[in-house]
C-alpha cells in the first residue's frame, strides 16, 4: 500500500468540504482505494490535508485515474485543483501502532484473556502429554524435541496477541511452516489434534466463555487445515509470511 497526501489552502472551506463529500463516493467505489480522510488545520482553518491510502501507486495513477470512477471524482474537486500546495505519495514504514487512549477503550487481547504465556504453557504441556499417548496423532511426534510444547506455546501466545517471541526467537512463520512440510498429515490426524487441544483447554482451565472458545476454535480449525494442506506431497505454500494475529472476530469478550 501507499499513502497519498494532498495539502490544500482554500478560501471557501464549506464549499471545499461539500465538494469532497461528493467526490468521496467515487473513492468509496474504487477498488484501488483502501481508505481516505480529510482533516482541517485547527490553527489555520484554510489549510486542509487529504489522506488517501491506495493499494499501490500504480493502482492510483494507472488504475483509478484511468478508471470509471475518476471522471466523477475529478468533476467534483476540479474547482480546487489550483489550491493544492503539495501532492505526493508516501511509503508506509514499520513505525506505527496504537496509543494509550486507543488501548484503554479496546477489549483485552485473547492472549490477555487466556492468562498470558503461562496459560499457553500449561495448555501445551497437557496437550502434548495427551498426544504422546494417542495412537492416531502420536506417531507424528514420536521424536519430538522436549522443548516443543514450549515453542508451540510461544506460537499460540503470539498468534493471540501476545509477545512476538516465536518470531523473534524461533524464526516466525517460515520456521512453523518447516515443521509441516512433507509430513503428509491425514484428516483423521488433524481432527484428533484439534480435539485433543480442546480437551487440554478444558483440563487446564482456559476461559470457557463462548466468545473466547469460539474465537480459539476458529483459529485451531483454520490453522490445522492450513497445516494439513501444507504437509501434503507436492505442496508449494508461500515460503515467507507474517505470523498470523488472531482476534475476537464478531464477538468480543462478554462482561456483564
């Protein structure tokens, strides 16, 4: 993605805002546009900043500007083209995040709701004790590293919104992918893996509220099906991707 910033200095702010309210319909309809925002300077009300996030600079310049939505967009803002003081594309960096005010109003992460890394360590210790005794999925872990349960706990903690220890210490997605390539996992083994993990979640006291368990089960279903597909002979999954980050979905934690 890329961000376009336009700085305007206009004489008639009301007419300018009305024009962009009309033009916004074209941005909302354009597949090349991710989002947009018009802001007015508090100290100099005649100055405006328009921020538009595009899927790429090429999609903006060659896609949107040559596409079906541009004529209506340009017709709406044409009277103010001469008021543009700056119009440039900016690349997004890794330096970004939410501030304290945003976090104060946000629900806890699934990692926090579960009880932190210690809770996931308890989960994986109990789970892999069950796995070792299981005749369906156990053979996949016959030569398991003694530290494997802890590594999986780090992975789950990161996935559910906790520290990035698995990525920082273990290599993130490429390392996890390597654990599955060529293993030929069967559907029966995938189902047993998921079932044993749910049993372990009950045994160690992970939160049992419907919201947490639905989101937790959603990731386990998604993750095990990805692992199943990646493990098959001839599979060619992406070799580099970020560690997934899983949230509450449609139902955040219920607190009466």
